[in-house]
C-alpha cells in the first residue's frame, strides 16, 4: 500500500537529477536495513525480557537469603 507520504517522497525524488536519486536511494537502503535490524533486536529482546526479570528476581532472593557474596573482580 502506497501512502500519501510515499507518493510525496517519490515526486520529490523525481525532481532530482539521476545521480542525486541514486544517492538518496543508497541512503534509504542503509537506513531501512538499520531500521529492520533494530526491529529484529527489539522483537528478540521483548521475547526474552521475562527471562531477564526472572534472573533478577532469583538474584535478589539469593542475596536476601545470604546465598551470594560480592564479586571479586581481581579473581576473574
């Protein structure tokens, strides 16, 4: 489905010289690839958010129960 916004952009692009159109198209390709990668990451993160929350709750329980000790970064 082509929206009015897309039609406006196409008309604006058509008014540019061909070299400028290619330049804009390349920038749009890069932007869209980044946008798709961001959406993929957000989808993945949303699917695993509950695991992170569960791990944090478990860590808090272990701290409260005295089953944990401070991290000694020198021993890593």
